[in-house]
């Protein structure tokens, strides 16, 4: 007999032993072997590695104070994951809101003065009131822009790398002073 014929004959007799009564050990061994083979072929295992390392950002982004003022609220800390548009920091706007109210009152006063001067035919006084009104409008636009910038939002998705702001709540920060890095 050739080696191939002997191998086929032995394989056939081995397979027959599984269908005959008895030989429970062989059947358990074969079942375990089949389950292990199925796991290797079809099973999925998730591997996680814990490696001490330092991650460096390729797009290092610095967020700074939009104007000189106090930090009212800080919503993130280093290590926090943020999404685009998420509020990170809110500046104190009490002084700006007071200034806006004052400018609105001044604008109303200048409008009334311009109307009265025009009604009375006083051209010089009307021009002066118009100039006061224009100045108040420009100043109001500046204050409104600062109020809009008082809430600092994440420009994109990312992770806060630096910027522990909680201990600095209420502290005055300079215009452009770096506050957060992500």
C-alpha cells in the first residue's frame, strides 16, 4: 500500500470511531477542537495596549481672550474632548452690558436732539447731534461685537491640551493672552 492509501484508511477508521458508541474522550476532544478552530477562524478579539507615550498635535491651536476682561466661566479642562461649536469659556460681560445700555440711551438722546434741532431749523446743532449719534452707533457696534465674542467656542473637534482656567475665574486677562491650547 502506498502512504496515501494508508492515510485515507486511517482517517476513515478514525472518523468511524466518532459515530460508534463509546470513546467519549475522543468525542469531547473533537468537539473542543472544532470549537477552538471555529473561534480562530470566525471569532473576533479586541486588543488594547497600554503604552506610556506622549501624543503631539499636528494642528496646535491656541485660543486666546477676545478682549481684556475677567473669565466668568470655564467649561473644559486639559484632557477633555470637545466638539466643534461647544462652549469652552465665557467672559464676564457685566461691564459690557452696562456700557451697551449707556450707549443705547446716548443714541436715543442723540436721535431726539437731532430731531429737535432739525425741527427748530438749527443746522449746526442738528449736525452736532448727528455726529454724536454716529459716534454712539460705532461704539455700540464695538460693544456688540465684544459681547458676541464673549463666549469662546471650539472651532473644531479636538482635545484640550493646555489651559487650566478654573483657578483663574474672575481674574482679568489681557487681549490676546493665550488661554487654551488644543
